[in-house]
């Protein structure tokens, strides 16, 4: 649904000036399309796990030999799941979208859909490749991971400069703070890539596994932790009239 409002309630209930040159839409189609892309991405991950050819009596050994594929599947599955959690949390705070929001979201979906590729390459290189192959795979993962964080940074920046797109009760400082979280991800992926290339690929792998945990724990925002949200609800909960 597309809307061209002349006055839209902004943050704190203030009206923004009429923007006749800006064409806004609700987030419904954006969220539906994004959910579809992420669900397809997460479904296709299972194709990285192939049915092994085996001689009678050797099935267990063949299944165990594919351990790297299982690790890659689980890592990619949970990473795409964490991306979905973050995406849901972001657009729960957004009321309208403009063209820049849509473009930033498309960039984010592109980077997110690529995540399974470097994960599969890394698992294969660690299992079958030479140390140089493992270093190349680590660098590839760092580039794709940094690109994904760059996409988040772009989306957060767009929303930081367009407070009139947000829900009325959203702190205008929320998305500027989120830019720090995305920037931190870019730096950490870069550091991991360098460490994996220069020292040991397994060291980079540990950082790669830790980053989705960090982004999952902070999916509601860098400052919006679960404990803080519960404390806020407790402060605003009415004490009487029950």
C-alpha cells in the first residue's frame, strides 16, 4: 500500500512538514518480500548436505566424515535466523518506507543470501584444502561478512536521517546508536580475516562463530538488552487499578 501523506505524526507526536516529493509506503510488502528471501535462503542450506555413497557397513564412517558440512549447515542456519531476528526488530520500529529504505533493504538481502556460500567454502577448505586454501576461504568469509554489516550500517544510517519514517514511540537516537553495532561488525570481520590469513584459520573461525551470537543477543538493539527492556516495562507498569 502506497501513501503520500501531507502530515505524518513524527517522533513524540510532532507533525513533520509536508513532503510532496516523497512517496512513502507501509512496510508490509518489504517485510513479506524479505521474509520470503530469508526463508528460501535458509531452506536451500540443506542441499549442502549430500547423501554419501558408501559400501555396506561403512555408512557411519561416511556420515561422520561429513562433519564439516553439518557444522556449515548449522552455522549458516543460525546466522540467517539471527539476521531475520534483527530484521524483524528493526522494522517493528518503522512505520513507513521510502525508496532509500527499500534499496538499503535490497542490499541487506543480497549480502544475507550470500552468507551460506562462504560458509560452505570455508568448511570444504578446512576439510580437504591446503593451508593456503583455508586462508583464502577465511578471507572470502571476512569480505562477505563485512559486506553484510556494511548493509546493516547503510540501513541504520538511512533510518537515522529519516525519523519521520519511525513509529511515534521510538527514540530518535536508537538507529544512530545501531550504526556503532554495524561498524563494530565490519571491524571484527576485518580483524578475523587478517588473523586467519596471517596466523591460523581456526582463530578466525572462532570469531566467525562468536559474531552471530553477539548479533543474536543484541538483536533488539545495542542498548535495548532484555534486562533493560524488562526494567523499562516494570517502571511503566501501573501500580494501581488492578
